[in-house]
C-alpha cells in the first residue's frame, strides 16, 4: 500500500466540498448533477435532495423569492415560460378530460393544446377572451377539468373577471390556470384571487434583460404542488444553476423596473391616443379602455406592454412605419430594458374571434429608455405615413 494516492487521484479529490463559504450578497452558483450523501443511510432516506436537477443553492434562492412574489407556498421552475405552461397543463390533465382555453392565449401554448393535448385524448375548446363568467360556465361540460386564463391577453389586451371565473370553476369542481406574465406577479396575484396555478414566463419581466429563458408555476394548494412535483419527476425538466442565478438577479429589481415601465408606457399610450393617425389604444389602465373597470378592481398596476391601432391596414404602410423606428427594436418577446415593436395581425389567423379594430395593430413593449425619446421616435415614424 502507498502512503498516499498518486497525483492523478489527488487532482480529482482536491477541494471536493468546500465548507464555510464566504458570505456574499447572492447565493453561490452551486453546480452539480451528483449530490454527495453525507452517509450511506442518507442515500435512500427520501427526505433529502439526492440529485442536482433541482434543490441547488441558486434554485432554492430563486424559488424562495418567487414564493414571496406569488404569495405561494410552492413554486416550481421550468426551462422556459412555454415549458411552464405545457408542464402545468400536463400535470393536471388526463385523457378524457376537456380544457377550456381563452381565445387570447399565447400562440405557442395554443399550438401545444391543438397538437399535443388533442393527440393524447384531451379535448380542447376555446372561449371568447371577454366571455363573462356565467356564459363561460354554460360552455363547460361534465368532462371539463380545467379553465385556462390569460388576462390581459398579451397581444390584444382583453381582461377577464379572474376572481369570478376562479370561484365559479371551484364551485363546480374544476381547476383554473392563469398565464400571469403581463403583470409579472407584481401587479396581480392570481392565487389570492382563487386561481389554482399561476404561471409566468420569467423570460420577460423577471429576467428583464432579454437574455435568459425560464418559467415558473405557483400552486395554490398542496394537491397542486404535488401534481407539479410528479410531472417534473415524470418529464425530467430542469433549469441550470447559472440561469436561476440570473433570474434571481432580475427579481431583485423587478418592482423598481416595472414602476418605470408602467409610467413610461402610460405616457406613450396617452400620447398615441391623441395622435390623428391612431384609431385606438389598447391599454387596460387607460380610462377609455372597455376593460378599465376590471383592471382597476383587481390589478395594482400595469406593465409596459400594450398595443395601438393605426388608421390603415395597408401592410406596406405598416412596414414603412415599423422600419422608420430607431429606438424600438423589431422583435418578439418583451419585458426587457429595450423597447420593442411588432405588428400583431399575422398572429390573429388562429383566433376564433380575431380582434377587429379597423386598422393594423401594433404592439409596443415600452422599455426603460426616457419616454420622451420614445415618443419622439414614434412621432418621427408616424410622420413617414
Ligand atoms: C413569452 C411568453 C410565454 C413563453 O415564455 P418563453 O420563456 O419564451 O417560453 C408564455 N406566455 C406569455 C404570455 C409570453 O409572453
């Protein structure tokens, strides 16, 4: 026997598990698939984390922050916002169930419902985005298990009466799931309003810098938490510790950034509403919005995403307007520090009730720039019409 291992072995076993890490402001970015058990007895005891798909320091720190944000006792992480939506759907639906989905749902979620849920024997029906709770209950059948909400819709901005729908669904033994990305968990708390699962694309406002993908699902009841945990084990979803760290960094400044997004977007929306080439502005926090009363009753603020309607449907003119913008980037996604613009109409072809506003619809994600500069940019581009 050698008195100590050879160099090749020693290189593998240095600094294996540092103890007594220095205390810095954020959590450590612990990386690991293997989690070392402290003793043989712990390997199968079932109460401790034994594998690094979840439970590492930055995962836990982010989850604690999101539980605070969502008023939830259980939040779970998914590799994207879309995965959080599809994962939550899979966690509660079974073959033979029916799901009712708002017609304003995020389009890739709709694609999943139409392609995957239907293929596995879940019936999918869409209901009008402004369907009142009584009419919605009349659409339900004995097999309806889940109602999916998104309020406001992230392209067309219809609001829903979330508390009334959640209460009516619960009284009939049905579940509710809400895509809450627009309010970022700050300006609306779905679980407080009786929704069973609150999902967010953290990619948007929580990340805030358009550079990380992640989604979260928050559960209202222990049964819902358990359903999420089972699905996560069944499907193997995991997020990287670095990405969890980046999301937590975004979460720290979320309310501060949203306050700026909110005020800038309102300034831009009010300016647009007075412009002669603008037919309408779709922003629930404007008093002129038909959804304003619901927004005021339930939400404590508005994020920076809204749309407006040009006085033309001519695609060449719409493209000229978009191409004239200098500060607004042209692109999908939203919630980052940089402002973005997009024409919405090509996405309405899948809708039962495509919004009809008598002109091309342009969506703006108002970023953190000076709102006066953004208004100048819009004014310059509108002048090219
Ligand atoms: C972007 C978005 C998603 C999906 O999030 P990803 O992280 O991009 O997969 C889901 N819902 C809404 C409303 C979104 O805007």
